[in-house]
């Protein structure tokens, strides 16, 4: 199993970024997927998730609702996170994670850095 994030970078407040996560080594469409972030000197924070091919339902932490959107392309085994209206407090390393809170998060990508600063 491999999860490889890309798309991070430096952006000004109010700007946008789109993260991608390329998955391989498993049947991507069968798994719920998540985005988890870790801000400097803080713990891990679940950001949002999308269910598997059974419904593609999405869920988000309150602080990103209306600004972030996660989606997936099962044909390309790729997960996305569109981030709009970025704020300095969104600065973190963002991880693509397979699994669910109930069953456990079993595979993590290496992370991609997002820095929101003027």
C-alpha cells in the first residue's frame, strides 16, 4: 500500500490550494479515505473524510466546513482536497489516510506541507 500526497506549498491568506493523494497497492474504491493535519507543535487533527464507492459521502471538521472539499476519482485511485479561503491557522502538514475512526487508520502518506502566510 502506498499513499503519496502532492500539491502543498506557500499561499497567502484567502488563497486556494488543491492537494492530491495518489493511492496504489489496494482496491482504492473499497475504502473510506481521510485527510488529517498536524500544525506546528500541535497534535494530529482529523480534517475530513469521504466514504467508499458505496456513497462518496463527505464529512468535515467544523473549522473547514464551507472552505474545504474532499473528492475522489476511483478510476484514477486518487483523493483530492480543495482548500479555499485559506487561513494562517490552516498551516500544517496534511496527510492522506486510509480507514475509519471505528476500524482504525491503517495507512498514512508521507504528508505535504501547507503554509498560509503573507
